[in-house]
């Protein structure tokens, strides 16, 4: 009997367990993936702490998966053994709900999430439905590709649908796991990029990543500084702080959008007149579907955009997760097999 190593959460709030399981067989419409790398995302806390209703335990987290198709199930025609693939947050859709009937799969009423609805990438092999698969360019290293399946996809997809045009002022709030990718994508999209961080120590890195301007929100009024630059067409809010996001709304220009991709529970508080005058808005953006992931991966391969990563072996998943949760990782933690 062939076995594999798996890192699972036995129950909500419990420590990770490294166990052996029998190698799974892919069912109809599914493939088995030999996982080469899996990013450790802050959203993995949902599985670790049981923050979504209905999660079945034990559960294997991980929705930043990069690997190779190892076996295909019955009825699978368009995917072949040996193909490089990734799986992100979007783990499949029902295809029948009102959103799906309109082609809006990301808002499926019965959305499947990799690592929540079924076992994710903290394991040597995983099974996924074909509707969750994204093809991965051969030029991308698996460890660098993995974070692009969530952090990269989210920032890339949000920015390209933001309405900002080349030469528009776009601000990236936060220079972390999401923000360091957001700066790179924004620069390659042709925006005038303002990076907003806390403290002077981020200035050199922000400029290296492609920012035209660095704004220290501790030393200055960041919103006022953005207004001096003409007001931002888009502020991509990546650092999960409602208070910090609220303070930046005043930096939007006419028809500007605060585009929220960093998730936290504290509220964004804005006086209505800040939105009324100048027709400004606050919008959330949730990742994307596998074809969006393919666009992200292809664009990154074309332009040289890569995440900054720290690698840990699968057996040290608990250590990697703790490093990610500490906020001290530079900038994405990746498990390698």
C-alpha cells in the first residue's frame, strides 16, 4: 500500500499533526497532484481555528498549491499526466446557482475552497476537481509559483479590474505578503506607484520593488501626501487594518476606489461626505478563478515578477505557519516537498 506524508488539523484550534495516509485515488472529474510546493497563507487560519461552519476534520490546509498531475480520474479529457498545475483558493463551483449561471463563478453560492471544503496542499499528494486547476508555465519555479496562486492572483486581478489606467496614481497600502507583489504588478501595469508603509525602513525595498514614491504613514499624513500627488485613482489596501484603511480614504482622487484585499475584522469607518464628494467608493475583491490564476502566472513569467519567499520542508509546517502568523516572514512562507 502506497502512503504519503500529510500535515493535518485534527480538530479546530488543535496543533498540526504530521501523519501518514494511504495515497488517494482520483474520482471521476478529478486529478491527483504530486505537490511540489504549497504557500502558507494567513487565510489558512480559517482551517486551523475552524472559522468557517461545516469544515470536516481532520482537514489538510493549503490553497497555494503548485505541482504536477500524477494521475487522472475517469472522464478527465483535457488534463494529462505530467502537466504542471496550480490550485488556489477557488476550489470549484456548483455550476447551477444564479451566480454560476451568469458565469460569475467566484461568487458561487456553494463555492468549494481548497484546504477548507476538501484537503489542500499541506501534503505530498492531493486530489482536486478539474474546475480548480490552473496551468502553470514551465519557466516558473514551483516554490515561487505557489504564492502567486493566492497572494499574486488577488493583487493582480484586483488591480487589472480596478479601472486605473497607465500613468494613473495607484497607492499600495502595506509592504508585506500581498503588498510586495502589488507594488510589482502595479509598476508593470504602467501606473505611477506610491507605496504606503509604516516607518522609514521600508523605503529602500519599496523603491526596489518598483514604487515611484514611498510614503511613511507614521511620520506623515499619508492621505494628505497622496493628495499632494494629485489624489489616487486606486488605493490597494493589503495590510489587514481597518483603522489604517480608514485613514487613507482622504487620499483618493475623484472617482477613486479604496480596493480592499487584506482581510480583518475591525471596521472601516468613513464619513459619508468623504465618499459623496468626488464620487469615491470602497470595494472588496476576492481572489479569482483558475483562468485568472493562469493570467497571473503567465504575466509573472513574462515580466519577471516573483514573490519573496522563505522555504520550509513539509515536516516543519507548524514552524512555517508560526513564522507566517508572527508577521516577520519576508514575505511569503512556502512548504516544499
